[in-house]
C-alpha cells in the first residue's frame, strides 16, 4: 500500500481534519517517504490466570516443541517468555504467602492481647472478692441508708447516759412543740418468761449476721462495720454470740475462721483489705466463702501447718520477716 492509497483509506474512516493532522505529523517524522507507511509487527497473546496480555513477539525466536504453528490459529511461545511468566507467578505466590503469614501473626497477637485483658478483668473482680456483687451492694441506696442508720444507732449507744437522756428529753420537747396531739403510746406487750439467752446477759437487737454473704469483701464489711443495721461482728460480746442459739453460734464460728486470717493480714502483715482478699483467693484457689471455710477447716487437721493464735494457717499466706510465727498478735480476734 502506497502513501496515497493509505491517505484515501483514512478518509473513509476519519474526518478531514484528522486526516490532515495525520499527514502533517507523518511528513514531519519521515519527509519524502515512499512506499507502504504501515509497518507490521508480530504480536503474542499471553494469559496468566484471568489476565490477558498482548505483547510484541521478539524476532528470530524458536518455537517450543509441542506447540501448534501459527497457521493453525495459535501463536508459539518461547521459553524465555514462559520463564518470565513463571517468575511473575512465583513472585505472586511469595507475596500471598507473606501476607498470609503477617495475617496469622496479627491474629496471634490480637488473641494474646485479648487474653491479657480478660485476665486483668478477672483479677480486678477477684480483688473485690470474686464478683462485682459487693461493689454493686455498696452502691445500693437501701444498703447505704441501712448503714447510715446503723452508724447513727451505734453513735447513740456510745454516748454517755446523761447526754443520751438529755438528747432524748430535747427530742421529746421538740416533738411536743411540733405536734399538737402526740400519738398514743404503743400497747404494752405481755410479760414473757425469761429465756436462757436473757439470763446470760443483754443481747442487742442489732447483734445479727447477714444470712447470705457471697464475697470476702462482704465478709470484711460484716466483721468491721456490719451490714445494714446489724452490729459489727468484731463488737459482739460473749452473751451475743453464745446466747442466740446453736445455729447462730456455729455460723459465727465458721465465719470467724476467715475473719481471723483477714484481721491478721491487715493488722500484722500490713496488707490492704483488697490485697489481703486477693492473696487469700490466690493461696486457697477459691473465691467462694463456703469453699474457703471448708479448706480452712480441713487445714486445722494438718499438723504440718503452724498455729497463729488458736488457728492453723498456711505458710504462703504469712509473709513473716522477723520473730517467731504469731509474734505481735495484739488486737487480733484469734
């Protein structure tokens, strides 16, 4: 095809302005060119997985045995091109493998971090006695009101008799001024026969134990301050412990086994109550009050454990530095 024939052919496909631009640019590249302006270049079609590429075939290449000839509709591929494609596939496999390894490492790291956070949550719960019920109990408005009423009742009981009588008289006078007609006095209850508990001494109506204590924090609160309107267990007298029947005495005796350990660790070992509770749970392996009392009871029959006061305790819970075991137990309920 000559240049003039090529220009005529272009006029059938393109606009006149485009044909003129092609002629001008071609004359600038190759002035006074004679012959066929179209140059044929052999091409090859390659397919890697789902990607199809058309590349220029190098001249003088040798066909690979087993490949069909061009006359049968296929293009022969040189071994150099196959090696090039194979190198791309190998790099792709290496990239995928590296990404998979990085993903597995990230998953392992995330799993370890999550386990660390779960362990931290469990440890924080154990510091509150094994559950968050005690923390919620301290925030309960009913229990807060009961604790405040109990504190006020204890404060009134600790006042001197004269001051208590004077405050009662002042309260009666203020009540008379505010109320025009005072309410009638309550009916007098019938006289009852003196019970065995009454013959042993006075028993305070606040000398009671909580029926269900679920954590070490509640145990310490009951011993040190009392729960609700109940009196603190450390202030119970012998009459209040022994004069309310055998079930009450047994319940007090069982809980007193934990109170002795808590009091010893707080007073003698200088633990905080939270650290002492965490140490008890770590040594005995339980946060349940019932299981702890059972293990402490079984320890009393183990002759290898040392006596601290009147109770055997495990050595792991006694970080003694100087002096014999049990030295300096002043003020501890043992």
